């Protein structure tokens, strides 16, 4: 079974359902003018999804959601690094009793759905599905194996959920978090790489800057001396997704979950979108736009007298932005030169961690 064509003729949800009903194993490559995506199936079930956008590691998500502590994560990573055989971080965490299997499965499912939800927005581009057998075991790249779902998830269910989210958003007259179609002019053409049938080589096809638990915490801590409350947002193709926060209600799982569900469209006016567009720090009193109001409401609703959004660059990639203000004190922001320098330093570390030479010798990422 082999399929190839244009996404305007056969949308991704339809492709998911075709592969699910046929119960095929293989890889689905997606390409557009400025992006590439990959979905891997085993017997019609999704076991992996990725794009070349910035992403979080499993450890970062678990720590930011307070499912494990930084200390517990480091213990699991050390165990993984010293293991003589290939071990997945999730399996180790479950074996050590640090996280339940149900909680781990929920995180894996949400991450896969989040990536596919981003890919569904692509309306102009090409796809190619190549069917082949994928063994249950095999070599797996260190960063990718964390998000590899052993049993896989029902592709038909994912397609239905994404369609439901899109329908609800259309009825409400608002752009959905998981499906926010923005047309892309031009085309990258069907420049899809030849299929690779080794699971390890497949998962190594989509390198992207990653936010580890260590870098995520470092970025948030860097802002603590400058802001009384802040939110870290990862840069996706069409918007900004919440990663972590400080200054709201520490340790409150409801607040943390709300921030992680936050999504700000880059096509809407906001201080954060200005920082992404310019690649430079933006500061001032936020205008009362819909996107700014959404962000402020998630922060507690107190409108800041002054706020700032600082970009985090990892080489040529803009991977995240840090929003901060001084509410409820409502004092002016201090000079941000030292904070900009610190974020630049962390960005250099993120970029260095993605170098092939470093990846070959470094222990598993946090």
C-alpha cells in the first residue's frame, strides 16, 4: 500500500482513517513550504508523531505537570544511562514507581495528539505514505524513544477527536487550539525523502530543538528576579503553546494544566506574536486584543501596567518566548539586559545539545 498526493485533495484526518481501517504499518511523511512532519504507524495505530518544530522532551512535560520531581527524573535518567540494554524512560519511571502507567499513557497520547493537531492545520503541502513492517523492538533514538507508544493509539479515534475540536471551534466562532487552519502561499513540492525502514533511522529523521526539563526550569528561573509572574511558551508553526509558569499558584495542578492548554495564535495581534515576528524583546503595556486578554485571563485577570516578552533562540530556531510582568505589584519592569543575556546563554546550550556529535556521546536528555 502506497499513497501520495496533495493535502488539499486528501486531508490528514482522512489519511489517518484510511491507514487505521487498513491496519497498515509504515510511515506517513508530510511536507510543505516551511515544514515537515512524520507519523509512524504499527498495524494501523499511531506509535510516533513529530515535526521539525521545537518540541518538549517527555521529562520536561512530566516535571512541568508535577508528575515527577526534578530529582526523581534525574534518578531515572541515570538508571537509563547506565542500563546495558535499550530502555525507554517511560518504562523506567513506571518500574521505579515514580509515575503510573495510566498517567504516562495520558501524557504520550496528549503529546501525539498535539503534534498531529498541528499537522492537521497544514492545508497546502504534500503527503506520502509508504507501508512496510515495523518490528516491535529495535534501535530507537534517545530523544524519540521517550515519545514512542508501545501499543500505539487508535488513529481513527485521533481523527474523530480532531474533527470534533474543529467543529466545536467553528460553532463558537473562534479558532480551535488543535485545528487552526491558515493557508500557506506557495509550495515546497513533493520533496519527500526516500523511505527508511529501520525504526531507529525513521525516528532520527526529524531533528528539532528540544526543551528538556533542565532547560525549561532554567528559562523560568532566569525570569524570577525580573518578573513576579511569568509564562513560558513554545513556538509552534501557527501559535504559541504554554509550557510552564511561576508566580501564579505554585504546585497547583489545575493552574499548571490550564497553562499547558494555553494556545495563542500567531495570526492574532499580541505582545507575544510581535516578539516572535521580530525575534526581539517586546515590552510595554499590552493592547486589549483578544490574544492578550486570553493570556492575561490565564494569569489571573489583573491587567499589567507593563509586560515583556523575550525570545529564546537556539541557533537559527526561535524555540520559545518568555512572557513576564510585575502584577499584582504593578511596578515598572527593570532593565532586562541581564535576562536577555541569560536566555541567550540557555539558547546556545539548547542548540549545542542538538549537534550530532554531542548527541552521540551525551547521556539521555532530561
